[in-house]
C-alpha cells in the first residue's frame, strides 16, 4: 500500500510539474501574442499614414498632370499660331519685294 501511495505521489508530482510547464508555455505564448499584437497595431498605423500620404501624392500628381496638359496645349496652340504668323510674314515679305521690284521697274521706265 505504501508503494501505491508513493507511486500516486510521484504521479501527482509529475502532473503538477506538467501543469506548471504548460502554464509557463501559455504565458510565453501570451507574451509573444501581446508583442506581436503591438507590432501589428504599429504596422497598421504606419500603413494608414502611408495610405494617407499616397492619396495626397496621387491627388497632387493628378492636379500637376492636368496643369502640364494645359501647358502642353497652350504651347502647341502658341507654336501653331506663331508658325501661321511666320508664314504670313514670309508671304507679306514676298509680296512687298515683288511690289517693290515692280515699282522700281515702273520708276526706271519713266
């Protein structure tokens, strides 16, 4: 009977030790969970900050692309108008030279 009592005591001690080990492992798992939850919260916060910055950058870029497009349009229209003016100036110069030559011939013929 004493042997059964000793075996029971040994088994009881081993069960208590196993339960303590499980509790320690649970506490370690809980510490890791808390640490990772904190890291997760920090990362989520950083993602939100970066998402907001990205949205602002996208908005700014969109406005700048629109302004650039307007500049491109104004430049193209101005260059086109300038080429028309240059063409008209060449035509006017050609007519003026022709008339000048004609007048010189008439003046020399008198």
